[in-house]
């Protein structure tokens, strides 16, 4: 029996990278409907079509800016209209801008907070309004090891992720009476992932005065298990948290860091 048989899930930031991998994992675990929400609607549509073709699961693409209250509400409404319920929300959408604290503009700092923290809140709020009526549901935020420990020349991101854990715990308390569980997953460095390949290696090389190759070696050397985090590492924990196997867990922030973070 697949762990999420008959469930309906939404994944934000799901057009590519980790979000795409999570959306596909929900389908593989038995979801009957998956909404692929992203600002890049063309890629979201392609991911939704791939899910339908590969898993025989219904899939919907939505153009969603998670910082827009009307768009997050529309994302949840479209999902309920298409599939009949909203059982799972994976709040994955996020951005990272890495700069020294003296170099950040206020606009850049606010943008990270807007997407990573306020975007999580608006997505969770919209989903909760449906889940409360159902008296069931699961919300999982994709957080970071930077939500547990400050991050060098990365203050906006770490602040947004620390805030995300506080929000996760608060949502868990608010929603527990309605049978809704809220948890976070804190991945380590996804060194072969889209975000690193497209952006972070270059950002960290610039802010830390290293070559791209040196950046990779540095981050691998910090992990007791000796390798970067993979999409499968994260998806395994997400699937568990969405399933009844974790029915007594809420308000938790689970590390998936190869031992790099242990709190």
C-alpha cells in the first residue's frame, strides 16, 4: 500500500529542482492529485504533464507567486475544485541572496523575507482554511540547516528560515485541535541541486573569495557523512511526514544534514 494513497497535495516552487522532485514523490506515493505551483508557469505545466505521464496521477499547474495573498488562495481553491480536497501542502518556494551584512540593500533583504517567510505563511494560511473544515491535513515547510544556525554572509536567508521554524511551531499549536499537523524539514547542502548549480556556487565563491571547486570541497568537508544532501534524502523524510507513520509528530524541524546539524 502506498503511503499517500488517495491524498491530494500542493507543492510550491515545484516547476524544477527540489520542488519538482517532491511533487513527483507525492505522486509515486499514491496521491490522486498533485498541484505544481510556481511563478514559472511554462515549466510548472511541463512538470505537471510529466507527473501525469509517469505516474498516472492527476496533476494541475498553477501560476503562483507565494507573496501574493490572492494567488495563494487561488492555488488552494483551484486544487480543491479540481481534486475535491487539500490534504497536503509542501511549502517549498524560496530564494537565497548571499551578501555581507554591509552590502545588502533593504530591498534585497526584504525580498528574501517576503518569499521565504511571508510566502510560507500565506500558503499555509490558505491551505489551513480548507483543512480546518476537513478536520485533517498536513503542512510541511522546506526549511534549511540555516534555520538552526546562523549562516556566514547569508543573514537574510538564515533569518527567514529561523522565522520559518517559529512559524511552523506556532501553526502546529493553532491547528492541532483540527487534526492538522505542521512540520519542517531542514536539508543540508544540495550540492548537485538546481539552486546550487544555477546560483549558489557562484554567489558563495564571490562572497567567500573561493573558486567554485573550493566551495564544493569546503561544504562537503563539513559533513560527517562526507557527502552533500540529495533530493531523495529530503523526499524520504517529506513522504514520512505526510503519511500516517508520523501521526504523532507536529511542530518539529527535522534535520537532513548528514550529521552537520544535530539540534
